[in-house]
């Protein structure tokens, strides 16, 4: 798999939030679709993976935006892979409007054994490597920074609208859960511009999730656990909308 994949998306009402800005979970959806299309082009798409009893799942993601485009604007999403690191597959993204970069993302994917539901030995479909020499590698997602604050506690159940074709909560939904912890007034005053997510364990249908939100000014971390086992962490940094 050489070179990059690029696709465009004109933002519609379903893509934006109450401010008319690109909803951050929709950014994740566009990343997912672009990465999937690139994999499909190179023989490592969904059906090829299913034929091996495998599925691509997201393990880590770091998103940094400098501007959130608005409804009616057309965003170009560019994505490319870099060589695997042990069991992890780096994939990078650039977001552009009219040729101007407005954000970047770096992700780590793993291959899931769909029967055992465990990380699988990497399969490349006969390819020697996955890489793109024409685009840079951004810093890969780091650790979740600690927030020294008392947690706000919630509970949630994984329901129909949370699930995807792999039979577990889709990666975009964790970000929606995070954003739902904040009132509409907060979203009107502040924009989520920097997101780091660790996906540690998949969440299956009807599982009960214990959520804990810790906030320190404009930095907040949400963790989710099932039966005492931590499943994910979301770290977000907010900026005043007047400064965005």
C-alpha cells in the first residue's frame, strides 16, 4: 500500500453541531470512512478481513484541529499508512479546506480476531509493507494525562445506536458520550480542539458502563469501565470559541 488516499466531504446539517461547526464525532466518522476506502483499494478492506476472520479496530487516536469548518464548507480528508509497529498499524490524516490545513490526526489500529475477540497476528494480504513515502508521520498518540479532580460519576448502557457492524460500540460513540457530559451552554462557549482517546477493551451490546469525568479548567478526562475493567479513556482540551 503506497501513496495516500484523498476524498472530499461537503458539510451538511447532519455533520455539524448546534454552532454549525463540524461535529468532532463526525470528524472521526470521516476518518473511519477514508481509512476504510484506502484499505479497500489495497485489498485489506472489510470483506477481505472478514475472509480471514479479522476486523480493523482503533486502539489509539490523537486529533488536533486549528479550525473547525462550518456547514457548507468542503473538507478534504487525506490519509496514509506508515509501517506497522509490532501489532499496531499507524495511519495518519490531514484535513484541508481550500488547500489550507485545518487539522491533523494520528491513529493506531490493530487487527481483531472476530471469534476470540482478541488482538490477532498481523495479516497484510501478501503485501510486504504498508507505508507512504510521500507524506510525513505525525507524532503517535501518547499517554492520557492525569487530571487531579474529584470525578463526576455516570452510568450508561451500550444500546442499538452505539453499535457498529463489528458488533461492538463504534469508536465515534465514545466521543459523543464525552461531549454529552457537558451542557449545551458549554459547547456554545467552547470548542473541542484537541482529543486523545485510548480504546483498551471493546464494549459489547447491553454492557453497563461506569463513567467518571474529571475536569481541570479546560482539560477534561472521561474514563469508562465495565465490571471494574477500564475500557476507554478520552482526554479533551477546549478553547474559547472567540479564540478559535
